[in-house]
C-alpha cells in the first residue's frame, strides 16, 4: 500500500479524483476549515512520558529520555520523541493557511499512515508564459507526528493526494521548502512562517502581473549587459569598476550561462527581461555557499523566503520593472 492511506486516514479532494480512487471528492470550493471538517482532522495529539512502549520503528519510550506522541481520538502512539520535541497540532496547520487570506482555497487535504503525516495543498492561480514556463500553482503545508517530516510550507506544482505524490513533491521541490523543527522555538517559528506566507502571497500577486509585462520587453545583448551591470551594482552596492571587473565578469558569465540554459530548455525565442531577471534570481537563491555548515540549507531557504536573498531577488525585479 504505497499510498499509505489506511482505514484511520481521511482524504478530501477538489473536483478530480486521485489515481488510487480513495478519498472524498467535492465539487464545491473548499476553505481550510471545510477541509478540516470533512477529513475529521480536528483531533489532537499529546505527549505522554513515564510509559514503556515500542513504536513501529522499534524505538523504545522510557520515562527519563523519551515521550510518546499519542493520537487522542484513537489512543494510537504516532511517534517516540526526545524531551525537546514539541508537537504541531493539526489545527495549527489548517489555521496557518489563512495567512494567505480569508478566501484561500484547498485543492487537497488529508492524513497518511494512520495520522502520522498530514498535508494540505492550497490552490493558486496558474499562469502560462512563453514556451513551457508555467507558474507554480500550489502551496503545500505538511507536518508529521512521527518525526519523519518537519512542519513545512512548499511552493509546488505537485497535487499531493497520497504518500507517493508527497514523496515526489519532497524530491522535486525541497530547495524551495520553508521548514520548522519540532522543538522549543516552534511557536515563534510558526509566527515567522505566517509572516513569510503573507509576503509570499503579496509577492505572488504582484509577480503574476509583472511577469507578463517583463516577457513583453525584449532586450538585445547591449541592453542585457547594461541591465545586469545595474543589477550587480544594486545588489552588491558597488559599480562595475576596473577594480571589480574580474568578479563582475565572472558573475555576469554565470548569469549568461543560466539564461542560455533556461532559454534552450523552455524553447524561448528572443531574450526578454523576464528571462534576464530569472537568471540573476536563480544565482541568488540556489548558489552553494563557500562554506557548508550543518544548517546551511535551512538558512538559505529561510533567506530565500523572507531574508537577505528575498530582498536581493525583489531588488532584481524592481530594476527590471523600471525598464518596462
């Protein structure tokens, strides 16, 4: 049963059934509260110490070092965790979706593996641009009670309907995932995630409008170099002077390689400001650091969502829009 949908799980889907034929399909648009009600995911979990149990992974819970996470409506033990573990309730996952606005709509929602994994896929507007460049239509919120997943928000093109599609989404979109550890700082991080989602929604709304405008503005090679030179100066706060020429040339060559690669893969014709801007933002958000610490990937993703990288990316697109 690769889909991991058991008799103790429930799935709701908007309009289209899933490949496995399970779950409740509804034709009316779903709010997060609607989805929670239909799936019955309003149950709570609680931490219990001082008991001796073994979970499905043969980990033993003892009173001194571990606690058991119990699903209150069934009494099932969903996971064994250390003393620092703090659960994220299902209610919190559904509530955080409203950071995107009161009118946010659900594409799919449910639990997997007897409630050990929870997912909520929010539907966004799809925009088809030139060639095969299609905007990401979903935002997935995911959580686990067994420790297999962190609480996370993931912009994605995958409609999550089971464990197979969840795994596909995790493989495909992990670089864009904003995650929260289940530890003592969970409450503040959830607040930070709400702020990030609000910014994501505002930026996405503006981006959908601006993307089409940028695609209509084609540039020749001279215009492209001039635009990238101005972007380089804005991001790093220094002009492309003779002293900076080596570093600037290396950076511009990297942007050009990214642009040509994307241009070929998306079957673009003329170079436009949309493609030119994406070449820079791709470098900002996905280049590896000079030093890789244990948490470098989490720090980069956080920066991409609402930190320094997010501000640099916004600077790039503001500079591009100034050319339209």
